[in-house]
C-alpha cells in the first residue's frame, strides 16, 4: 500500500493502522496477511525519544498483521506498507483500520489513511495497481481540491500556484510584523427594548414623562419635523435623523459646516463658538458671509472641495 495522505489533512501523511487484512477468494476465505498464516509486514515506523520503546518496536509494522487490535503501526518515512505472503494467492478483498473496536474513532488520536493506492506483485519488482482511493468520494472539500490539483492542473498551473503561495506567505509575514493597534471599548449597539423617560434632576432613578425619537420642535417652522414611535428600530431612528439634518431647509447644518471650514483655514470661525450655535453661542462676526457660504455649500451638493476653492480664491 502506497499512501498519499492521512484522513485529517490531504497535504500531510502519517497515520496508524491496527490491522491490515487480505482475504482470499475461496469458499472459506483466509486472511493471508496474518502473521500466523505466513504473512510478513514491512514498513518504516515512527521513532520516539524513549529508546526502550524503540527497542521493543512498539509502533512497528508487525502490529498490522498480529491479529490483535488496540496497538497500531505508526507510519513514518515514505509511509509505505508491504505485506509478503507465504505463497501466491487469489485475493477477494482487503480490509484495514486504525481503531477497529471503536464505534466512532477519535480522529485527533487515531489518524487514518486518506488517499492511497494498493498494488500487487508476483516477483517484488513489477507492480500493478489493483485498487486506489481516487475513484471514491473524497472525504471533504479539502481532499477534492487536492485531487483537482493532482489530476486537473498543468505544470504551468502548479508553478503559478507555488508563486502565489510564496507571495501570500510574504504578505502574511509582513502583516505579522505590524505591531497590533491599541484596542478600546467603543460601544455596543442594540435595538431599543424599553421607553425613554425624562430624568428629574438628571437622575435616571427619577423618571418623568416618556419621550420618543423626534426632531427639534423649534425648527419645525423652517424644516419638516418628524416623530417616531418609542419602539422604532435603531436603523429607522438614524435614517430619519440623517434626513432631517441634511434637509435643504435646515438652516443649522450648512452654517455649522461652513463655519468649521472657515475655522480650519483662518484659525477662528465666523461664529467663534464653533461647537455651540445655541443660546450660549457667540454672534457671527459676518452673518451675511456665513449665510452666503451655507447657501454655496448646498449648491455644491455638500461637497467641500468647491467650498475650499471659493474661500481660498476669493
């Protein structure tokens, strides 16, 4: 048996076999691979640091045809297993396993053969294929991709794939070299699940009247207001607020933005309190200029670049 992968990773080899059986084609089949029937198993076993375990051949190939379960050959090297019969035989079927007694073997510990080829020879020199896994359903998508890579790609395709993998590995190496950014708790979004109340004296434990999502009533005379139900979803609240803020008739938004642009250029806004346009705000130094810039911003479709150009070239 020549294995090409284990059943965990189609790109890796190395597995365990607790028993390898070869049954004859006769009325009373015999397992001619069994050591008791003259079968001799050869293959490279995995070595461990314990010299006593190695000396005992605890993982050796003789475990695959001793007729006992529970201990298994752990493959290594080229992972090939060869069974020599006592004499030429006509074979009906081959059965091999990694953990025969278990109803549901643990793949983490009982790694089995994935892709393989079974070959037979009468002289030990000339071999012919008698069975292989390629004509069977792949274990999963990973094995399917590996089969396509083996049988459905050209040498040129494989070279391109190797080049892409090298490039990807280099990109990943550079990304790993980037120092991690500082992580902060920024907030948690959730749908409204309870009404909102006015808090007497700012104390949430002293609720007053219920409030609902709505626009500022003081601006209802110039821009259409809105009022939503108390259980309106978060997305609907944000959308209505955005529409209200950017409404062409809203006198506040374009003036605040135009004032900010002026401040970034000259160090001070036309309204010095650029974050406060309310009762505590300062008066605009040039109210008509601020109105003009706000109208221009609306005409430009809220695009800042034309507004920058007009200010700097005026």
